[in-house]
C-alpha cells in the first residue's frame, strides 16, 4: 500500500466527497429555502471541522480577500450595537453578522480544490465548478418558474404578487438571487469558462439556455430597482470585455426593451407610473422613509441607532401588503440603512466591503490563468454592480436569501486572483 492509499487518505477522501456533496446541496438550497440552506451550512461546518488539516485551512482564511473588510465591519456592528443598545442587544451582533459565515465555509471548501494522486501529482476535484454549476442550474429553473408565475399570474403557494417570486416567498429576494446568478452565468459565458464544466453544461447551446433562463427570472421579477441594476451590470461587464461587446449589448438592450414595452404588459405597468412619481406608491413611500432615515442619522451620526432599532413604520398604509406585512422596518436603501443604524462608522465599513469586493473580482478577472476563474471574477463584478445599483432603492443587503447567496458567490474569489504561482 502506497502512502497515498493509506487509511488516513481514505478517510480524507470520504470526508471531502461529503463536503462536495454538501456544497452542491447548499447551492441548490439557496434558491429554494433559507432554512434548508442554514441546515446544510451547519452540517457543512461540522464536516469541515472533522476533515484533516483543520489548522492550515483556518490559517488560509486569514488570506481570503475579504477577511479583513468583514472583520472591520463586524467591529463596527459590535460597537454600534453596544453603544446604542448595551449588552441587552448583544445577540443582535450574531444575528447581523451570521450570514458572513457562508463566505468562510465556501472559501475553504473551494480553496481545497485539489486531491492527491498516486505519484504525488494533484488534480482539481471540481468542487467549485460542480457547486457553482448546481447554483446556476437551480437558479435557471427558478427563473423559468418565475417567468410562468408572472406571465400567467400563477402563484399557488405565495401571495399573488404582480412580480415573480421563483421558489421563494417574495419578489425582492428572488430578484436579488437572480442578479447574482445571472451575472455569474454571463461572466462565465463571456470568458468561455463553461467549457470546464461537467456534462452538457460545456455545450455552448445548453449553457446559453442556462444564461437566458437566469436572465428571464431577473427580468420577470419585475423589480424596477433590479432592472436598473441589471442595465448597469450588463453595460459595465460588457465594457470590461471589449468596446465591441459593449456596443452589441447596447443595441441588444434597446431592441429588447422596446419589444418588452410593446408586448410585455408588466413592463408598462411597472414603468409607466414613473412618469408621475408622486402618484407611485413605491416612489412616494421611499421618499418618506429616506427622509426619516436621514433624520435618524442626523440624530445619531457616529454609530447610528443600532442594527435592531430601525423604527417600525406603520403610518404609510398604502405601502403595506394586507395579510402579509404590518409595518415597514428598513430604509429601502442599503446605504441609508447603514447610515441610520450603524452611523458613519458602519457606513464606511460597509463601503469598504463593497470596494474590496469589487477590487477582488476585477483582479481575478484580469490576472486569472484559467478562463473559468476569469469568468467567475467577471461575473461576480457584474453581480456586485447590479446589487449596488439596486441597493440604492432596496435594502437587499438585509435579505437573508440575498446575503447568503452574495457571500456564497464571493467565496469563489481567490486570494491570488486565480493566478498560479511561478516556479
């Protein structure tokens, strides 16, 4: 028996196979159930702790591209919570920060993407590709189902929204998930990274269908802020590829938007009220909430009112969904939410996360040695831009499903940008 065939290696390989299975299950659960995603993630942490070489894997986390920004943001949340609410609110610290755990789990799972072979050689075990492929395919199915929901007003398990909800319960989390999956798929497609995926996914026609299904979900989510984010993401991601690709995308968007305005009733129904913003409930509600958020920030400019003390607003009844919501409890803007609840300290820490995330994605797109890694970097960049733009009008950073999906995808960004060390 060779050293590579020892019982310890057999145990290591078995646990690694379990970890790969759990990563794939997590990718699927993110599109279906927040509870299921957390169950899988907790099991994943147990398996990760049982795997050999725990100490070196933990040490590698210190080099993850977003570890320091996340620690800084965690410190800002802790300070704000303790100053605003005292030790009584300490449990809110974990409640606010727990979604970041998925980043560290996925990063270590993807970073250990090599398995030893006889002769001392190592090859990739495909954990990252299999996991993200499962995420994109499940999101594509959700996109197709959301298309049916919206076109045929088919909502057998949820409130009958005008928008699609996919496998989730509300349109905003669905739109946020579709932003992440759509741009990840588009980035991999534009860089031809899909050629490294298993099975039919390496077929350009099949993967094109996956990309289209994801964008159909994003489009038929009918969230205006997500539409704006989608436009910004498409334009910047294609400009990143080449001026020619950018011009093609502009022409395609003009044609698609024109056809959608003429033949998709939901587009006109969602956009026409913007010609008279004061009569639109969504616009007028946001203006009122933004004003109150700014007033909160002015009253508590340094550390805010605390992450759990944003007021519950009940005096805008036209914005409430009967039988579904009884109040409005966030600022309908990532940036104003950070300012109101965490003050200047938390806002700057949040912006640091945004900047370092964009930087890591752009670096991987630019320096990665493989088309796959470069495509992931490009896709994550587009997804972040889309979420940032829509986050002006939505608190998507506060949605459990969106946060988990965001940090799940960000876990694929590598410390070295995917560039192999020389020598």
